[in-house]
C-alpha cells in the first residue's frame, strides 16, 4: 500500500505520463512527417518520471534520458510549415486533475472533512475521471489535427476546362 507521503511523486509521475500519452495521441496523424517525435517523447517522459520518482538515485539516470530525449527532439523537429496539434487543453486538464487528486489524497480544502478511506476512494475517482477526460481532449486534438494536415497538404484545386 502506498502512503500519503509518496503522493507528490506518484501524482507528479502520473501527470508526466498522462501528458506524454496525450502528446503521442495528438501527434499520431503526423507520424510519417515527424518520425523523431515518439522516441524523443518516450525518452523525455521516462527521464522526467525517474527524476520525479527518486531525485537522488534514479533521477541521475533520468536526467541523462531526458537530455538524450531533448537532443533527439531538437535534431528531429518537423519543418516549420507543418501544422501543430492543439496541446493546451490536455496539458491544463492533466495539471488540474493532478492537483485535484493530490488535494484529495492530502485532505486539503473540503476534502479534509472526509475520512481517510473515503479520500482514498475519492482520489481514485478523481484520477480516473481526469484520465478519461484528458484522453478525450487529446483524441479531439488528434482529430482536428488530422483535418488540419489534410487541408494543408491537399493538392491545389485545378481549374475546370471551359465548356
């Protein structure tokens, strides 16, 4: 069983993992034009999770992984004319629900009146709701990004021959 003392590390690592999954979902339509996106996100997120989980021991390896992911990301950036997916929605949603889950676990605000067992169940509910909602926002960003790529790379219309 996990204690409430580890709540910051657990929630922080969960938020980083959720943002990584959402970024991967949002960039799916551009995987042929942006091949370095997925490996760089994996390295950066695994590195950040390691830094958050254990800053002193495992965090050193995490720092190296995150730096390697940043190098892959920097060298493999897509061309500037490639449209970008909307990212603000799922980043804000994951941070909000991460903070809400942490507040429930720690018993802040109105959650302090709940017993510890009820707070544990409520934190699972808050995290699950946040996970599903954030993934829905990321899926919507993927769909709108796919349409933006279609419009951007559509061949120019040709003039019809005169009748």
